[in-house]
């Protein structure tokens, strides 16, 4: 491996360690209760090394939120739109992919679903995240339940979004519950909503 490639690989590995450590500490201790020094120490890096990747704690927090927002959205939508089987099977696969991501990233999701920063920019990010989730759910409702009144789409999309977030938080506090239970509950909620279309 060339020297330049080794350097890139080392930088990428350090950034991943920083992000993974920060996600865990932010979730365990909250944003205010976590310092850059603690993140660097637990990641096995110096503070100057951490600052080569992120200018501030806020920038690191926002980068984590963006990364996991994008990863969360990708797999579930693919399952619904391009998965195999009937709509019910694809819906179950979508929710299974969503809760699967939550299960494999529990620290990140405590951070994603509970804003503990008090930071206005981070709060704006959370509001934007929720807005985008609602818009996605509205588009899916338009496609798969076209008879729903247009005026009800946004509150119904918010009901789906808040149900997902609420169940994720409930599950993070009760990890012994099987993922299939949450998948079945969300599928039943969505199926029930769609069955009201004449």
C-alpha cells in the first residue's frame, strides 16, 4: 500500500473511532455531560488529533446526526419500494430494516431521538429531521393509500413518525423485547391506517 493510501486509511479509521466513541458518550452522558477531551481520550487520540477531524463538539454532534439520518433512511425505503412480495411483506421488511438499524446502533439512537444538547442549531436539525421523515411518510401514503384526504396526510405521517420514534425509545429501555414485536406493531398500525381508505 502506498504511503498516501495508508495515511488516508489511518485518517478514516481515526474519524470512525471518534464518531463511534462520541455517539456512545453523548448517549450515555448527554451532550453537556461529554467533553471533547473525554471523547479524544476514550477514542485513544489526543485532543489536537480530534480537532483535525472536527472543529467543535457541535460539529461532531451534527456530523453524527447527519450520518445516521442518511443510513436510517436508505435500507427501509429500499425494502418497501424494491423488496419482494406483496405490500404487507414489503412493509414488514421496511420496518424490520428500520428497527434493525436501531438495534445495531443503540447509542446513536438515544442521541437521535432525545435532544439533550440545548443547542439551537442541533434543535433545528432535529426539527428538520422530523420534517423530512414526515414528508417521506406522506409520499408513501400518497402512493400506497391514494384515497386518503390530502389534509390528513401530514398528521397521519406524523402519527407514523412519532410511533416509530416512540417505539424505538421504548425498545432501547426494554432491549429484551424481540424486534419482531415492534415490526408487527408498526405493520398493524400502518395496515390499520391504510384499511380506512374506501
